[in-house]
């Protein structure tokens, strides 16, 4: 009986060992499968997280770049405003150039880039805020200057009107003084002097006329200055022709902007003593019958006139 039992024990032991090996293998495989599953799950989670982060980063980058575009437009407006108000636009111009450089540059969407851009955006926003205050200050200054300029223009116009009135008054006064200072000829005496020195009053007979003697006084004038004057006479015949002979002292002068002939002239010093002037004119030929007009001029104005008749 004991032999039968002993012969069966080795057979029973072998299956038990084999079962243990299978159990271990199955356990190991199960662990490997679990590990792979876990790794696969974690990798998928990590990829999803990376995709989310990438999407978020790209969105932040796009938002930041969009803000840079907006800031560039705001800078253009601030530059125009400050330039119009006469302020300094150099700082704004530099900021605009920097932004344009950033917008043209190709960047990878990573956190460092976005952080740098956000920092710059904050700096540009602060710059814009400061420039708003500067624009407000410049606007107030310009408003004040405009008000002062308007006041000055008004004062200038008033002053200009006063000056114009004074100038006009001065010119009118100068014109009146000029007219008042004009010399006048008075107390005319025109006689014919024959070869024997005998004088005859007008009318004259042609054969009795040798020289024409013309006398007159310069009227008193307290306005006229004491100065040298050229007194010219014109003898005008019945045909309105001036007796003119350069050899006998005739010449020309300007009257009302036109050149006119004079018959004879004297240079005198006017001294306001009612001085008497005498002209003795020898025509050198007979006088035609008719009425002759005598005109006396000084400078460019008529001092007085007279006439005589030759029969």
C-alpha cells in the first residue's frame, strides 16, 4: 500500500509548479498591459494638454498682435494731434517704428515671446496714456494762445486803425500845410517899355512894344519856410502858345506831371518880406495883336496870373 502512494506523488507536484509559472507569466503580462495602458493614457493627456497650451499660446499671441495693431493706429492719431498742437512727436515716432518692426517679424508662439510682447504692449499703453495728458495740456495752451492771439489781433487792428487815421490825418495836414505854404503873386503891373525907356500901360500898340516889364509882389506867408525858390513866368499868346526862346532864358518844368514851357525865370531866396520881383522880357520880334495871358509858377503850382492886350 505504501508503494502505491509514493509512486503517485511526483505526478501531482509537476502540475502545481506549471500552474504557478503560468500565474506568474499572466501577472507579469497583466502588469505590462496595465503599464502600457497607463503610459498611453498619460501620453494622450500630455498631448491634449500641449495642444490646449499651444492653442492658448497662439490665441494670446494673436490677441497681443491685434493689440499692437490697435496701438499703432492710436499712435498715428496721437502723432497727428500732437504735431498739430506743436508738441514733440519723436518719442511716439520711435514707438511706432518699434511696433511696425514687431508686426513684420515672424515669431514662434511661445510663452517667452508673448511675455515680451505683453510687456511692450503695457509700455506702449502707458505711453499713450501719458500722451493723452500731454495732448490735453497742449490743447489748453493752444486755446490760451489762440485767445491771446485773438486779443492781440483785435488790439493790432484797433492800433492799425488808429495809425491809419493818424496817417490819414497827417497826410491831410501835410497836404493842407503844403497848400498853405504855397507862395502867391499879387499886385501885378505889366507895362510895355519902348527903346527910349518910356513905359505904357496895356493895351499896347504893337509898334510901341519893345520889352515887356512885369512886376509883382510875393504875398506874406508865415507858413512857407525861408528857402530858395525858382519863380517862372509864362507869356501865352491868343493861340495858347507860350513865348519860348532858350537863348532868352526860356526852359521847361513839370506841372501836374506834364512837361511845360516857361518864358523866363528867376532864382530867389524867399524871406517873407513881400519882396518885389521884376521881369524884363525882350521878345526880339513884333507882338501879334491879341490878348496875352501871364502866368506865374513856383515848383509845380500856379502862383497867380494877369494879362495884357496888344492892338
